[in-house]
C-alpha cells in the first residue's frame, strides 16, 4: 500500500493561531496565576488534552476565572458581553479568535444593528 500525505493536511491557520496563542500564554504565565480558556480552544481532543497537561484550564463561564488572571478566547470566538465581562474582571485577554470568525461576527453585529433578523 502506498500512502501519500497531502501537503495541506493539518490545521487551518486560524486553528494554528489559536493553539500558538494558548502556548504563548502558558509560557508567559509559568509559575504565575493560571491560564484559562473560555470553552475548548479548538475541536481537537488530542490538542486540548496536551494544552491541559501544560496547565490550560477550560471554563464554561468567566465567573470561574479569578480576577486579574489570563483568559484565552477560543478560536470560534465569544460574544461582546464576554469581552466586557473580562474587562470588568481586569482579565488579561488573549484573543485567539480566527480572523474569518471575527469577520463574520462583525457582519452579524452590523446587520443586527440595522435590525435584520440573523439566523445561523
């Protein structure tokens, strides 16, 4: 049997950016307060387990993150309310949201303000 590996296999650049951002945050916070991620950083259990082993703690709510800690925002992004809540808690935010996701969020926000009904 012959196996050919596609040169495009692996993560898209948005997912790679998110993983790299989490790794950088973990390195920068070694020995300090924990590093938290609001939801799973990406949809890949092997990668998330590896990041958890390095100290990344996944939470479902910013209520679970201590004040002044570091929080990584997952590749799929979060709503504007989460950014405001992070600021209120004086969290260091590492925004790992994919640029394509940010673009969609911006379009949705613009059309919502124009009172369009948005269905995803």
